[in-house]
C-alpha cells in the first residue's frame, strides 16, 4: 500500500439530502475521503453525523427519499453515477460488500446458513454449487467457526450473536470483495466477542488484501483496526489523517472534545473528571452559520468562525492530515488535560446491602410448548456473596448470560431467590416479591435501565411521569408539593424546568436518560441499580450522564450498583469491581486491585479485550475461544475451565472436578479471586495494560 497506488474508493465533495414533504434535509455536505488498496479507513462521530449515510451513498442504497445532490463517488476509477441498476447489482456483494450492526438483519431466518453462503458466488460468479460449498467451508475456517459442516446445516437462530456476526463476515468474503464496509459491526456483541471479531477482521484484511471502511463511534476500536481515520460532525468531515497524527496531533476542537469525554487511562472521577461536550448536536435543518461545531466550541471566535463556510485545510507537516478549522494554528493543543475540578470525595459508609450465598435457579421443561419431557434447571446465579456500602459504587461486570441482570431482578423483587439471603438494612428481602414489599423498600431500591427510549410513557409528559412516581412512593402531601418536588428533581439532573411539559419524543437520548435517573431518585433511593445506563448513548453524552450519577451520589449518599461490560467506564466510575462468570463471582476487590495483577484468568481476558483510544497503551492479547457455556448445562468444576488459557498450569483434573475456593489478597483480604492457580502463580502475573512514560 503506497500513496502512489490509485485509490480503491475516492469520494469528492459528496453531498446527500433526504427529501420530505416539508423540506430538503441535508445529511452529508462537502464530504471527501480516499481509501487506498489494502487500507482500513475509520469513520467516527456521534449518532446522526452522517457516517452510515456515506456508506449507503457508496452502495447507492439511499431509498426513495435519499439523493446524492453534489460531488461524486469513484470505485476503482469508475464514477458510480454512470452505473445502471444491473451494473450496481453486479458490483454489490461481489466488489463491494457491507456488514451491518445487527447480524440477523442480514440473515434469512428460514434458510440454512450453507444455502445463504453458497448463493453469493453462485449468483455473482456463476460457479457450481459444489465449488461454492467448498469455498464456504474454507471461509468458515477463516472466520474461525468450529465444525464448519455443522454450521452449514444450522439455521441462524441456532447460533450465538458472535457466531452470527462471523457468518455475515464470511458471507461478505465469499466473493472476495475489493472493499468491505463495516457499519458498527461489533456494537451488539460482548467485549470478549468484539475483541475476537476485531482480530478476525484485521487478519482477514491482511490475508485477502481487502480495503475497509470501518464505521464506529468507538475510538479505541478504530485505533486497533484502522490505518487512517476521518472524524465527522453534523454531516461534514472535520478532521482526517493517519491514526497516529489524529490521535497524537489532533487539530480540530471536536476531535479534542471527543477524547476529553471518554475515560482514558489517567481519568479520575475525583481529581480529573471527564469533560462533557456542552450543548446539543444541531438538527440538520438548524445548523449554525459557518462552523457547525461553533456553538459548542471552546475556541469559537464571533465574526470569524461564523462568517462563511469553512473548507478542509492541510495541516503543516503532512498533506494527508487535514482539518476543517480556521483557528487550528492559533490553538494551544497541549491543553488536552482533563478537568482539574477537585470533587468532594465521599468515603463509603456502613454496609447497607449484604448478599450471602445467593442462588437463583429456574426450572425449564424439556418441551415448554407441549409441557412434556424432563424438567431441567438453569443456574442463573450460583453462590453470590458480597456486600455494598453507603455512597459506594460497586461495578458488576461480565459477559451476557453471566447472571448480572438476574441478580438485579432478585434485588428489585421482580424475582425471588432460590437460596441464600439478600439483606437490606438488616431486613431480608431476597424471598419477598415486589408486590409484597413495603412501599419504602420499593423506593429504597430503584433502577436506571439501559435504553431510555423504552422506559418512558410516550403519551405522558415528563413532569407527569416523575409525579406519578412520587405518588406511588407517597412523597408530598398534595399535588402542589409533588410538583415542586418534581421540579427539584429536574434541577437535580440538570434539565430545564420547562421540560416538565414536554413529551418524551421531544427529548434527546441523553435527556431521556436524565429523566429516568430523576424518576429513580424520586423516592430517595438508597440503592440504584444502573444497568448499562450509558451504553446506548453517544460518547459525548456518556460523560455528562456518568458524572451526573457521581454528583447525585455524592449529595444523596446513594449506593450505586453499576452493571456494565465496558471496563473503561467501570475503571473511571467504580470504587470496587465484582466480576461474574456463568453465575459465579470469580473476582472482587477495589478497582485498583482488580485492574492490576493478580487477576482471575477471566478478568485478565476481559481487560485484554477493552479497546483503549490511547496510542501510549500496550496490551497483552488474550482472545477467548468459544462462547459462554449454557447455564442449563454448566461445565463441572471451575465454571471458566472450558475457555481458560491458564488451565494447563493446574495439576491433574482439579479444574474439571472441583469449584475453586476464594483466595484472598492484600492486607485486609479485600481482593478475592476464585481460582485453582497457586497464590505464587497468581502473584507472578504480568500487567495486561501498560502505559508508556511521557
């Protein structure tokens, strides 16, 4: 790959609009980028910035309302506008393939995987079914799926999410395309599966020489996957260049603002909090004059930044590094330091929640439809023991299916425990369903859900929804008192009081999540279970919501149980971390202890899988093989033994026959690891993440 080679994809001054009955909505404006042979280009930015629209424009798949209104797209030197429908059909799938965020959107649920794979070369190349089947087996081996013959016979629903995404990648590779477009291909996957898929994409890119356009909001993933990057904001490219240039020598205020709002190594919720981007993303028909980012920019200069449209300009020292900023030569770019606001530390108080040997099992009939066959047991939670203190943030991490949400349901009373105890303020609540709990107990334990869009009543105003919670919790003796308390709660979550009369559809995702937080605190909650509360939000909004939770916790002395798979935000927010695997607690300790050796082998793999958007970071590569076993048929002995790369260090068949005991580390034994490895082996582990000295 050299700059002298002609680009595979060349986009020049592209503009795309969508047309409604009322108006033209410009989605992409004056967008340019080039992808060279064998190169991976990352396209990053917030939701609505136009990343996916660019990809659909390349595929010429904008629907009836979308139209390219300016510029051109060349693929291998051919102007895509000159291609008729037949030529486009031949091009798609053969020369250009696209992988979408949700794998099941690309798979036919009624067709076996083998048929879906083989029809690609049969249609595009006219080869025989037998030859196509041979190629399918080879590609399935390339995407590291076990037992390719079984996979070919399977239907999509019989595969896990990670396996489905690998099938979609295999399907894209069946015709050996020159350009692969990946639109958020790992967003719906666990972090360990994401790491395996990212490694796979990089290896396949090298093997097949495929060029890639990788669309993501995750800067860490782009760093690990791509050679070059293009940052988009409100329909425009605002900065583009080699990965090293943009990450280490950024020259646009929006790029800088993105990096300030994500939890990189060194961020500290007390001394160096994240800096959220002020204001809101502009709607396409309400963009400001001049610089689109101007109203949110720390360096905005009236009369200059808003005087005219701003072109991309080369950055001195590298003509491939360009920025859409008039002032980048004037700005002191060494001001990358995080905020120095010294937040008041709140030391954890007394233990208010104790979980002792908690078990939650479900009985499932072999045939739930016909109520026949043998009853089987799903062990969702198995022997959970830990405590949580007042004003403490305890993070609960692990892959999908590990039992995090099941525990949350037991704590909230939506399920009852099979065994063990859940004790809140010396009151056992684990076997009391929510309909039998006292109102005060219900108010004490509240939840903030992952998706703010699904938790608000679309036909009720924001104020009425919060007041309804106040009525249920018996807060306020009159309608006027409840309304005043509702307005105080809007102040608490930093929403304008006039939002009380708005409907949910009039709010952004981050604003809706703030309403969910206000509602959770309506009854003076003592424990708030936050189940992936920022994962559905843009990175710029994540920082604001995360710091809001911390600020409320400091003032209300609330205990926060933070359920997440994102270890970067966990490291930033939590005081202690509990790691779960297949219903078991496999490690628990202070955050600094869990993020430093010794590790449980599963924690070590989780840390290795975290994408970190910092070029100074070096990580050990540990890719877990296989999927989390079924809780209906867990492996004997250690729950992690089927995927553990340390297993050979344990003598005999101990891992297969006996569940390990907790091993305690540290002066007070607060750091605990459930593993058969000897204490000496655990203590000799090397750090997974190292940060180069400045």
